[in-house]
């Protein structure tokens, strides 16, 4: 698979917007639903948008790669990778890599990627309809 590096402003702006939302959730949401679950759902969408902002790759392959990456980070939490690497006292490492494994996080990541795929499919259909409309005119 050839990787095409190409900047995409729309994906970049979405990534920035999602990053701001994630920071606001981390700073101000201390509940049992939004911070632990919605935050995890949004983070895979954020990662997807960030990747697509710089690399023009197929939607499905990018989504699967982001999901596998997210699963790998979660599994690293199960094996206490932050502690194994001696980074247990690093707030940054604990924020980026996490510190506690939860199966429900993997479900949230999966839901986030399914949302990405649904939105991308909707937008692709809309674009095709728009192109067909102009071709038939």
C-alpha cells in the first residue's frame, strides 16, 4: 500500500476540535459516563482525524490501524507497561499510555471507529450523489 502524505485541513481542524473537547473533558468532567466512556470513544476519532490530516490512506485501513493501535495501548495497560518502563511517576506517560486496563474501553474504541466508518460512508454516498447530480445536468 502506497502512503500518500497530503495535508487535509478539514481533518486537521476536526482533530484540533476533538483535542480541545478531550482536554475539557479531562479537566472538568468528573463523572462516571462522559469522562471514562465518551472520552475513550472520542479519542479514537481524534486519532483517526489526526492521521487523515497528514496521510491520504483508505478509510477502512486507517480506521482498522487506529483501532489496533488503541487496542495495543489498552493491552499495554493490562501488562502495566508504564511501570515496566519505569515511567510510573510520569504524569505525561500515565496520561498518554494510561494506567488501568478496562474491557469496556475496548468497546468504546470499537464504537468510536464504527462511528467514523458510518460518517465516512455517509459522506462518501453524499459526494457520489452530488457528483451524479452534476454529471446528469
